[in-house]
């Protein structure tokens, strides 16, 4: 009986270590049947539509994991906030979502992939990283419909990369057909998922913060991310008349919970 308990405990520990290595993406693993999602973006900040897209892609395609990857730099967005700040906000949002299949790639991996400050090469490097860490897995790159044209113009990814593009087209919009898009669909390398209920952009979030629109921010950001943003007074919120009263309200709320 004692030997049986010892073996059971040992098997449990081995299984735990295997799952931990797989989900933390720290060691190469054999993953021939895994479906791994890759969601790259600026996420400045991460908001309700980002969360909806990641969750819908996971549910409709049966993804085993989705890695959210904020880029560390973008030559076209010189005013974006730091990677550390955006990474912290995404971590807060994912905690609120409570989905064990959603992960945030480490800042170390992100910085290592962004050596050239080139967005196309950055995506290639991230894809290569996950292909190496999850050997044999099928990778799905999740995109907003506004990113599709940019990807095709850059020539990435190509069918040989074995990356399936996943797009959620916004309501009442259609993708412009082109030969490359048609070929991707025929080869099973392009998938559309059903439109979501949220239509939102990070620009709207930043504008709301700058204008002191507290209700808009509270509605479209996760609770933990919202609190981080308010206490820091980010995106110009600190300069508005609405900032100080909201900080005091949150502090009072915390004291009541204690």
C-alpha cells in the first residue's frame, strides 16, 4: 500500500512538472496535437475587444493555449507606453479573466525577439520561438481585421511557416479578396471567426482617459487593469478633474473591503 502511494505521488509530480514546463513555455516539449494561439499587438492598453478576440479564437478553434505578446517597440507608434507598463496591465487583465489557457509571454522573450526594431522580423522571431518551444504544434496567429492588410503587405506569414491566420472581422465589414488571401483559405491557413459584440480600439481608451471619461474606462477595461490605470493616472487621466475623486473613491472602496 505504501509503495502504491509512493508511485502515485511520483506520477503526480511528473505530470505536474510536464504541465508546468509546457504552460510556462520554458522547455521544448513534444506537442504534435497542440493548437497554440499567438496574439501579437501593441495593446496600449489591453481592453475588452482584445480579451473577446482571444477568448473567441480559443473557443471556436479549440486552442489549447493563447499567448498574448505585446511588442516592445513600434517605429510607427513612437508615443506608445513602455513594455513594462503594458505588460503589467495585460497581466492584471488576464488575472481578471481567470482562463487557465491564456498566457502572457515573458518580457525577456519579447525583448530577445525585438533585437532589430522591425515588426515583421519580430513576429517571425516570436513564431520561431513558439515553434521551437512547442515542437510539432499548430500555431495560430490571431489578428484584428485591420491588421490583415498589413500582414499581407509585409509578406508574412507564408504557407511554409505553418502558421494559420485567425481573423475576427468587425460587424458589417468584409475582407477585400485578393489572390494571396484566396490561396491561404484554400490551404487552410486562413480562418475567420464570428464577429464579436465589442467594437473598440486602444485609441478610444486613451482618448477617454485624456478626457476624464471614467465611466467609459470602467466599462471597457477589466477591474484590475482599470485600477492600475487610475492610480497611475495614465494616458493623461492625471491631468483631468475626474482623476483625484476617482482615486479617492477607489481608496475608500479598498478600506471598506478591509
